[in-house]
């Protein structure tokens, strides 16, 4: 008996088909995907998916496939280089800032590393969430045959 694992491509194709066939608006799907992007990119180390599931339980109006598809797109293989970029950006942002000094050297390093990583991560995650909203919204509108922008 051979075990069969779901293929990622078939999961993504089914999810995209479900998104296109849903009655939900493009804005609802795009906002759920953007929220999923923001949660997936936060440095929570595996806790993000539980936070997303909690949000889906608390707010049932969120578009489930759109939110969960963000976790497929922003998987750990994508996040590792992104965290390196965040750390480099944080180093640039805080290069001239005074360093808080603790008596314990470990706390010095932990504080400075965390500060650089978290602030840069918030900037990059928020920016990517906004761009993902725009891209998903425009893509869904086009695939459904509707104009992307209207004069209403």
C-alpha cells in the first residue's frame, strides 16, 4: 500500500479555482490574502498559522482559501532570505542610533538584534501586504472578466 501525498500544485490550482468560483468579492479575497501575508511574514516561528486559524474562527467572514493561500505563498523557504533582508535593513535603519547597554552581554545582543529585526520586519511585512492586496485584487478582477478600476 503506497501512501499518497497531496501535490502542492494541485492544491494551489484547486484553491485558485475555488477563489474564482466563489461569490465573495475581489476585495474580500484580497484583504484576506493581505492579512494572511502580514501574519505569515511576522517572525512568530510557526505560531502564525495558529493565529490565522484563530482569526478564521473569530471572524467567519474572512475568506478562508485566500487567507490560507498566503501561508502557501510565504512559506519558510521564502521567509529565510526575507528575514536576512529584514536584518540588513534594520542594521541600516539603526546604524547611527545609540545602543542600549545592559550589564549582561547577551541582553545587549538580544535587544539590538530584536530591535533591528522587528522594526524592519514590520516595515517590509506591511509593504508586502499592501502590494499583495493590490496584486490579488487586480488579478481576481481580470480573471473574472471585470474591469480592474471603475469610475464609481
